[in-house]
C-alpha cells in the first residue's frame, strides 16, 4: 500500500505549484480552449479535409470522410542510421492495423530529426545536438498542426528526441499522447571493458583497430545503447510520468512482446481519443514532474535531464530549478547500479526487477505521488507491474517482490546510498550540477590549481603532450548554449580517468555538458551563468586554487574576488560548416542551463520573468 507523501516531497511539490500558478493557469486555459472546439476535423473546410485523407486507402478514407472514427497521428523519429530508431521502420503498418481493428485510423503525421551524440561526440556536429531538441519540438508541432488528429503516438527513444517530442506534444495538450519506444539492443561487450579500452587508447597503449573492435562489439545491433545514459533515462521518465504503456521501456526490439506492446499503445490511444480522457496536458502536471525528478535520482539517471526536465516542464507552464532537484535528491535513495554507476547494463537491470520494481518500492515508501493521471487512467500503481504473454494475449502481473540481483537493484529500505548522487554546487564560480554516484568518495572533493581551456581539443593536446601530469582542476569555459550550443564533452573522460588512476587529484569545471555517461572523475557541469553570458567561470585564471566538493556542494576559488575581474570575451570560434551557421539565432537567444537552455522564445518567457523576480 502507498504511504502518505514524504513531507519533503510534499513541500517541494507545493512550492513548485505556487511558483507556477500563473504560468500553469495560462497553459491550462490554452488547452481548454482547444479542447472546447471538439473533434478538430469538424473545423476543417472540405478542401482542407480532402487534402488530409487523399492518400488514404478506401476504408480509412471513408472513415475520415464520414467522421466516425478517431484518427491517431504518428510522429516518428525513424531513421536507419541510428540503431535506437531503426526499428521504427516497421511500426506504422503495425499501428495502423491495430487501430483499424478497433475502429480507428492511423496516419504518419510527420517525422522529426534524430541525431546521435555517440556519432557526433567530440565532433563539430555535436554543437547542433542540444538545439536539435528544440528543432524536434517545432517539428512535432508542424506534424500535429494539420488539425487532423484526435490523439497521437510519439515514436522516439534517444537523448534530445524524447524531450523534444514532449515539448512539442505539450503545446497540443488537449490531445491524448502515448510514447512508444523501441527498446535496448541486447547486451554486447560489457560497458566496463569498453571504458577500459577507451582509456588505454587515450594513453596510447592500444591502437585504433583495438578501439574500433571494442566499440563495435558494444554497439552491435538495432536498439538503444545499453548503458544508463540519457536515452535510457528518457525511458524511465516516460514510465514514471505515465506516458508509456506499463513495462514498455526495456523490452528488446526483437522480443515478440515488443510488437504486442506497440499494438497495445495504438489501441489505447484510440480509446483515449474516443473518451477525450488523459490528455497529455493534464498528465504532465507538477506531481508528474516531481515524480520524474525522483525517478531520475533513484536510478542514478542522466545529468542531461537537469536541463531537459526544466524545458519539458516549462512547456506545460511549470517552473522548476536545480534547488528542487537538490532537495528531492536528499530524500531519494540510489536503488540501482547500472553503468556508469556500476558494471550492469539496462538489460541486466530489467531482468533484476527493472522500473516496475523501483516504482513499486518508491510508491510504498511515499516518495512518489500515486494520485496522478496516466495514459492507463488514474494512479501510478499500474506501472508497478510487468507485461507477459499468455498465448497471444498481453497481460500484466505485479512486479517481483524480491530483486533478482541485489548487486543491481535493491529495495528502498536497503539502497546503495541514501541519496541519488545528483547534487547542486554553488559558489563564486556559479551554480552547477555534479553526479557523484559513479565517483568514489575519496575523489569527490578536489582542491587544486586551475588550468583554463577554451576548447576541448586544447585540453586533449595538453594531455597528449604530458603537460597535465599533476593535480589540477580543468576549467573548460565557453561551452554553454550561447557560446557554441553546449556540446557534450565526454571525450575528455578517458584522459581525466587516466590521470586520476595515476594518483593525481583531478576534476572538471565547465559550462558545457558531460552527458548521461558522466563517469568516475568529479565534474561540475552546466555552470550558470555561462562564460558567454558574463559568468564568473570566464574570470577564472590559470593557477587560481579551485575547490569542487560533491559532499558539501561547494564550487569556489580561494583568495580571489572574481567580481573585480573583467568579463571574459568569447574567443573567435569557427561557427561555419557542419550546419552550425544555421543555428546562430538559437545561440543568440538561448537561456541559461538552469532555465532549460531554451531557444524557443515563448517558452523562455517564464524563465526570464523568474530571473527578474529573483534579481
């Protein structure tokens, strides 16, 4: 049975509700006005409607012409270059057939771009990565703007794709929307072994052939990467926010159950369209957002969601910040060890009990809000279950009472640590986040001289030249949204890890990102304000003694008044090529990381008003 909500959870939720009162009311008024117009095809002219069903087959065309059947729009992130999204090629026919069986129609409303940080990591294209989220949001809006649809299915998995789909779908908050994933690839080369070979390559001890062999054995087939990065954190969020069919997240693409779950999502969307129930704008409320933050902490999820969840919440008129994350972290234990927080991958996690087990434990402890709306109806308890096939029938049963492997998944009462390891840092350099769940306690505090870089390639050149064989804090500035789009800096991890293994005290402070694969070296990331906005990180100089402490939340400089130093000037940067010049407008208007790094002006208004109120 669920316990009463923990007092900290209740207090944070109330604070968010009060802070968001005006913006949430404006949002709900917007979707209520859209809902009041009824089935939207009725408002289309005959010419509009004829264009909308011209390419349909006979029965679908008749159904849309007569207006009796619900029409479910499919927004897909399919492409066949990325393993996580390649399985979506087969989904539209499956969905359309399942819809026809229950008297509904499905149309592919549009596609959204899906780029992979694994492909662009350390490359110029990574500077488009974060902004691709907002492009995806706008592409989703374009797809649904035809006004042909009574509900929608969003097909997406990875880093920016799911947050972008949610932001876009929330602007059509009167519609019922279900998210449909493709699942992780089956386990390949263990993630710790992959990381070991990467570090050996960074040290020059193995060649490119050995590295490529290890990488290709890790990423080897259709499906999501198996480590617990942003992509798989997305799937956690969709479950704990009630936007999936329960138990959908981590079923492999080639498992027969995957097609059954996809069919179930389609037919549930049709039922919701007929009832006008569980619209996405009603589901994604303040309690759902708090549940998402808690789920992230309990599983040691991606640091990227300290940006994405803020942007997603803003799309629903809800204002959150890193203080909310920090306070909720203090009462949410770490219940999982999944790489990079441990050796297991998401397939092992799923087999040991998975998300259903975590949700059940957190509900019983009163850490999650149970009284929420989901695509399955009222209450989150339906997600404390797992799907099974009874012949050809899909059924759900309560999740296992006992973890199948307590080295991977533990109950609430016996966690790996009392908090989720994602913390707020604050001090003279700015506000930042740090993920310490993968950092050993003896490495969580570093005080050392700063070595300042304006480009990650400069850091790598210094490392290869042997200039970093000492204690230091790497301060990598001008990596925020305004400067260059806030790329992930994960290619620094093997080099920093090698230096730490040699016994040096090392850490990273940056206004850039380190991704869901944040690893064993302490890293103060997303520093706000960023250097390009006049932030203090741009005023740190070589030799300044910097302290980064994941225990006390300190991010400071000893004996220096940074306010007295002049604002750093953005160095000349190459912004041409690989499409970067097309995103100049995004860089100019992007908000701070703690405000969601948004480049969509209307959604950034709440962030600006909040900043002005606090100034």
